[in-house]
C-alpha cells in the first residue's frame, strides 16, 4: 500500500476511533457549561469570547446527544490532517502523507473528542494560517482577507489567538517586503478588526467580564515556581515526542534552510513564538496542556519539511505504539465495573458524571412540587442541567471560574420561593439556614455514594444579597478606574442604589 492510500486509511480509522470515544466518554463539566452558553446565546460570555457557544447553539438544532454535540471536535483533527497533507504535498508528497499521518495518530489528536473553547480556536487558527500561506504564494488580497476573517473568528474563540497575530507580525517583520505584501497584511488585520470590536463592545456592556477574569481573577495568588517551568517542558516533550525532538536537534544547523522555500517560515513563527510566550508565562503560572494545542499543528508541518522520509517513518512507528498504549488504558478503564473506583476520592464525581440521569430522576418530583432547582457549584450545576434538560442555577458564592450564572440568574425573582440544592457530599447547613425560613435535608444512595438534596423553604433574598451577592460584587465586579463601561449588569440587577461597582482595582 502506498503512502497516499495509507493516509486515507488512517484518516478513516482515526475518525472511527474518535466516534467511539465520543460515545463512551460521559459529558464533562466544561462541555456541559458551554452547552449552557449555547442555550443562552449572546455576543460574549463571562469567561471567554462566544464562538464555542455559537457552534454548540447550531449543533443543538440537530439534537443534544454527546456524539452529535461533539461532532466539531471529532472532525477537527481529520480536517487539519487533510490540511497538513495539502499544504505539504507540492513540496514532497511522501513526506506530506507521513507528516499528516503523524498528526492524525498523535495521542492528543485521537483523544481530543471534547468540545471546548479550544475546538474552534484550533480550527480557525489553522485555517487562517493556511489562508495566509496561500496569500503569500498567490500574492492575492482575497486570500489575505480570508485569513483576516478566520483570524477574527479565532479571536472570538479564545484570547490565545493574539499569539497567532503576533506570529503574523513577527513573520512580516523578518521576511522580505513588497508593496502588495504590506497591503495584504494591513488588509488581514483590518478584516479581523470588527471581530475584536464585537468582543470589545460586549465587555464594555458586561462589566469587562472577560478582561477581569482572564487578567485578574484567575491569576490571583500565582507566583514563581520551578515546577511550573518543568511541567511545561514535560508537556512539550509529550506533545512533540522524543524521536521528533531528537531528529529536530539533529537537523538544528539546517533548520531555517530547510523551511526557507515557499514561505514555510510562517509556520515556524506560528509555533515557536507562542511556545516562547508560554515559557515566559510559566515563570509565574501553570500552563494548561490544552493551551498549546492551537499552535500544535504547525509543528507537524515543520516535521514534514525538516525530517527525512526514514526519520518520519521511525517517528511514526513510535507514535503508533504511544497512542496504542493510551487507547489500551482507556479500553481497560472502560471495561472495569464502576465499583472498582470506590476507594478513589473522586468516586462521587465519577458516579455523578456517569449516573446523572438517575440523580435527575430523583429531582423531578420536587420540581413538580414547585421547587426551584440549583446546585452548589458550577460544574455539578452544568452537568445536571444537561441531563435534566433544564437550567440549574448555582446557590452560593461559587468560584472565580465559570460565573456565567451571574448573567443568567436573578435571585431577586426567587424571594419567598422554595429551592432544592443538589449536593455531592454532606452539606454544611450553616451555608443554607440563614437564607431560608426552614431547611430540610434529603439523601439517597447511588452506586455506593450518598447524594444530598438541601430543601430550602421560603428564600430570604435580602439576607442572601448582603451575605453572598455583596461579597461577590466586591470580589469579581471591581472594574479598574481606567476602563470606561456601561452600567454593570450585576450591580444594576442587585445593587441599583450604587449602579456601578464602588471601588476600582
């Protein structure tokens, strides 16, 4: 079988594996949270720009099963694998097939079936870079404009798209110039600008939620640690694989020479500059593995240019065994009975994820009695909302993450109502009794785990406002003085007497 046929076979095989994984893996908390976004469409959301919410909103028109909602993530690596092959094929067809196969069988690409904010970011970043590559080849303003539109869509997916833009700027600065090329890059950023303005407008009218969350709230308490740098280094070795790193080091003297023809230096900037940025960031905070994925595909284009056919084959052999080990571990875990994990401290969360329909069934009689439905955290609230088919709000102050519920829920409307709060562990009633006329606890066993319902009768909004909502306002809705803003929705909703946050950061 020739390499082109092998590529097509691997394309289908990896796609089939991803469908199976999407079917057996339960809905994760993050995915369920983004489905909440999709059910409340807007130009933005508390944590991130809106693209994944828009994508999932479209998918919800087709159905709500895990496999269907995950279809964008399932198809992602397939589309990018085809893209890598097509970009490299004019350079060397055999190496194009091997590099694309390497990408397709890499563990993170086979296992990546969860739809998250990274899903549209990875796709639009790759498509934007591919369009820019075509623009450079054809000297076409149309391709520059398309690259800009896709770059804008990447920005509306996640802020890491800024690193893609910096890669474009770095490439332009350190490459040969022409009048048409300069016009093209200006056009690229002008086309992307309206997408950024959409995000700017949403933040201006929504308390600068994205900015406060990503620059302030999620970074409080972070400080230098050598462990963070070591972790990033370990993740890079894992993602790139030891054989690939070895062969790249072997060809280090001819690195730039091998990627020089046909504007391929663009992809070097788009991989190396973000990795350098993450290395600097790792001096202070932990870097998530998923942060690297938007720029990961460009690494395989470099491999297809720099490594020989034989080196690509040897790297592929390692990658096949490496991915097979991952899949074997997943197969073993999936075949084990749930009770195997009873002694694990995460067992209650495992049961909550896999058996949530049974928990939802226990809730329904209470809703019929008029109880409002809640949970004590953003992850359990999102998961049970997905399985129940109706939104569960978050009772309590929650965390700095996933505060979209602040936008969706209005506690003023709950005054005097009865509320049911679903909890995975024995409740601390001091967190509930001050806010109700009367509190009762119900419990029920499920797969060796006891789950709890706190039943609050006669919700006292005024006390909840002073004890819970006011500290939330002071912690998460302090807009810096230098940022102009429309009236903050949180303050307008609960503290109209002040209208805006009282103090800046």
